C-alpha cells in the first residue's frame, strides 16, 4: 500500500508509479483511516510526501503515527524542489520508522514565498528527468535496500530542519494573506474542493479562507484555472505549477519532436 499527500500532484504521480510497479494501490491518506489497514511482512508500506520546510507535512506525520506496520517493508519517497534537510530522518523518528527513504527532485510549487526555485524551463527539465530517476528508486525499493538515499540535505541539516520547521509553524502557515481578485474569479469552486485543510469556503460566489491556518500546500493558488488567487503581494508574477499541466507539456513536446 502506498499512501500520499499532495498539493499540486507530484506526490500523487510518484505514488501511482510505485503502486503500478509493485502491483499495489496508491491512496490519498486524507481519504484513509490508518487504523483500518492491516499489514503483514509480505507487504510494502510506502508514504510519499512533499517536503515542507525540511519536514513532512503535519497530516502525513499524524497519519503515519497511527499505522501499524507489523513487519511490512516500510519506505518513504519525499519529493522536494531544492533541499530536503533531514525531512526523512525526522519522519522516520516522529511519524513511522522507515526501512528506506528516497528523495526525488521535482518542480517547485511554493509560489507563496515571493519567488520560485524554478522557471518554466527548469520545471520541464526536472519533469523530463523524473521518470528515469523514479524508475531507479523503484528498483531499489523492490530490492528492499535499507537506508536513506538520494536526499539533498544541505548544510547543517538537523539544525536547519529544526529552525525551518519552527519558522514555518509559527510564521508561515497562516491563511490571512490569501485573497481572490473577484473580477477574475469565475466562481468554479475548485479552490474549495481541492483544499485538503478545508480552509476555503465559497461565499457569495467567491472563495473565503475560513480557517486561521492551513497546510499551505498551495493547491488553491496553483490550481485556480484563471490565476485569480494571490498570497499577499508575494505570489504576484510567480508562475503557477501543477504536475498535470506541465506533464502534459512534456508529453506534447515529445510528440512534436517525434513527429
Ligand atoms: C509550504 C511549502 C514548503 C516547501 N518547503 C520545501 C523545502 O523545505 N525544501 C524543498 O526542497 N522544497 C520545498 N517545497 C517544494 C515542494 O516540496 C515540492 O515542490 C513538491 O514536489 C510538491 O509536491 P506536491 O506536488 O505533491 O504538492 C515546499 C513547498 C511548499 C508548498
């Protein structure tokens, strides 16, 4: 069983590819009851998550704490756009002990910090590369290698992981800066439907952020079909990313080149 959490689709794609290769299932952990699953030592138990501030998102850690692995082979694939810090080590300590962990470099979806680590060009490059890097990871999972691999930890990873996460929880996880340009908004309600924190509600045809904090997964801002959502002034002019949109571009480019 492969569980995932995602804002903009990278983790879902990764979980689905692994599930396909292991003839297993990929499940969004927000739709699952961790206590309803029973594993044996014949099973694989994987968790795929995006790195947020050098750590796993809170719902991922909370979900994993409630799983009982019962000898299943446990692993995690964290995906990140720049640096992982000790995200996997922390997850293995505080969420679920993992036999192996892999980092996979993927396009950036931060949007709300005033810049992106990627441009459209580097996003496409990362996606073109991701399939073969993921295939190599899957082979190592199948071989049940033990250890933490392919992680880009940066300097002082333990100390910086602590610092970044503290900052994120105290200062960066507030919904207050989110707002919508009502003249652009087409009232489709997608932002409400995709918010995993249920922090967005449609009121009089436009989104309102009804919770003080959210996971800052950026699904609302990146998935808005008319780019009507902003995060203070920080997101202005920053390009919007979803896996589905950019993966389609990669496929179209490949098709055009072939023919
Ligand atoms: C709130 C937030 C914090 C993030 N923090 C980090 C980070 O510390 N290091 C990093 O390399 N990428 C970071 N990212 C980028 C994501 O981990 C990366 O783009 C990931 O592949 C997104 O996965 P998803 O499409 O499944 O949501 C962050 C993204 C968000 C939204």
